[in-house]
């Protein structure tokens, strides 16, 4: 997931008109943080896996290649790296890579946590891991196990979270809103409190990887999504993160991501749509200068929701879902209540279904 750095809110117009609407995105010399999708293997087989774990025929970067890339980030003055997968701990050298970043980069990790026992949690704390983002797809054990295709996965994830919290590591639980967990979403938000987690993320379902293949079973219409989200009561001490109206951010201007094979794709949710070059052949900052990457950072969007522009300080919503449903990187985000125009988000465009077969 992407944590959005918020832009300062715009000033009202000279005539006192509301402070919203198109504005130039800030021009960064380099992204705030880099997401490293370090592998494409996992011990689970989730129906909604965007990485389509296990499907790639291309080799992942080796330990030495990732260390060379980390050296490049440090030399360029990057401060923040976010690791995800696949499941990062499924890679035997992952702790070695974390140790390589120690005291040079601020590190957060997205994981399903089932491979985190008491001793690993203590080692992660010693390695300075600031926060774990743990994929837990439902508060009902049977639904979690159905989504991961792995009996016992709910108990295993919860055990990993408890080990992390006992070691003093902050945990955000991440759920993806789908037809399976929408009826129990309040229970899911309450679960964050029960598990001593200070953040809960409710993420949208993206038509990528196996989620695309299972779209008919998992997807919801926008009104169904909003009905699940509206009226949620967030327990005290817990922060809810979501990216629907009025918080539909366009964070393309600040992000970078690299796939397990070394392709620079800007954001993990763009991995099937763009490729700005491979970091084993050129520097990340050379790929940052790719014309399409520059266009996506420029807030070049045909229309946007005034409310979301005001709360997020950015313009037009998520570029990945806009492209998926329209084939245009400049289109408004159809997950926006102002721009959905009756589009049934349960139905994927023909071209996307062809791509996925
Ligand atoms: S746990 Fe995450 S990486 Fe593993 S299969 Fe499920 S979605 Fe993919
Ligand atoms: S595609 Fe762009 S707007 Fe969407 S989550 Fe990624 S960085 Fe943010």
C-alpha cells in the first residue's frame, strides 16, 4: 500500500471560491520512498493476490543485485524503503537484506506475518523495523481461510501479529474490501483494537493478478463499497486508513516501486501497465525521468472530485484504477462517487479480461 504524504491545502481563489481543483503537482527530484517488491513467491495462494505469486517465469533479482540497488538508494540520499512481495519472509535472504539496510534506511515491511515467530519478531525489532503492515483479509476465520486458500491461516496471521506486538513493533492490519468481508467490516475494524494495532487499512480491490481472474467472485459495486464504509465506528486509539471519497488520493507524484525482476513501475498497483526500465541496467533516477512516469506525476487528469482534491491536496484519484477501467491514464478515477457515472465496477473492460487470460 502507499501511505500518502499530504500536500498543503490550496488557498481559496481571489473571489473566495472554494479551495479545490487542478493545480500543478510538486516537482520532486526523487521520490519520498521506494517500494521494493522483493519476491514473487509466498506460502499462501490467495484469491486476491495482485502479484499472482508463483506465476512469473522471469528470475527475481539475486541477493547481490538487491544489495547493489540498496547501495544506490543510500548513495542517492533516499531515506525510506517499503518491502513487500509476494511474501518477503518466504525469501531465505530477506533478513540479510534487512540487516543490509540497518541504520541506513528507515524500513517498513508488508507481510502476512505467518512466518514471524517470537525469535524472528525480536530480531526484527533489533533490526529497527519501524512498522509491519500485515495482510489480514477478514475478521471471520473461515472467510480469511477461504480467501487465502489455506486452512488455519487466520490463526497463523494473528499469532504473527501477537509476536510482533510483544516485541514492541507497531502493526497496521490491511484488509482488501471485497464481497467476502464487506458484511463484517465493522468487526474487522474492531479487530485492530483487539490485536493492539494502532492502524487499520481498508484497501480497494485492484483488477491485478489473481484478483482480476477472480473478479466476479470478489468485486463489489461502488454503492456497495460506500455502504460498507459509511457509518464505520473506529475504536479509540485506532486510525482508519481508506482511499474512497472524500480521501481518494492521486499519489503518483511521490512514489517509486521496483518489481521482483527489477522493473521500475512507479507503484505496485501499476505493475501490469507500465515499465520505466530495469534497475539492473540503469539507475532508478534515470527511470524516474521516463516520459510516461513524468506525465503520471504531473496531475494530468481530465476531471476531479472537488472534495477529494481539497482533503488530499492532489487531483483525480488513483491512476491505476482509472487506467484499468478506461484505458486512459488521464481519466477520472471510477472509484470516485463524483465520477463513477453509474459504472458497474463488478464488470471489467474486455481488454483487461483479454490481458488476464
Ligand atoms: S499472502 Fe499476499 S503475497 Fe501471499 S499469496 Fe496472499 S496476497 Fe499474495
Ligand atoms: S497508482 Fe498512483 S494514485 Fe494509485 S495508489 Fe499507486 S501511486 Fe497512488
